[in-house]
């Protein structure tokens, strides 16, 4: 592995972070939607009158 200055390494990390941030936000949003749906289904189940 060749020697790199810290500036080059951090510049590459910043570029990768700029690319990945929208994906992370999208994945987080999808996870939240799934969690909300599961929570709603659970609450409906426990609040439904017992037959």
C-alpha cells in the first residue's frame, strides 16, 4: 500500500460520505416505515376486543 497524506485519505472519505448519505437516509426511512407498520399492527391486535 502506498503512502498517502491524511488530506488525500480524508478527501476520499468525504466523497464516499457524500455519496452514501442519501442511501443511508433512504434505508433509515424504509426501516422507520416498516417499524411503524409493525407497531400499528401490534397495537391493533392488542386493542381488538377479545372474542
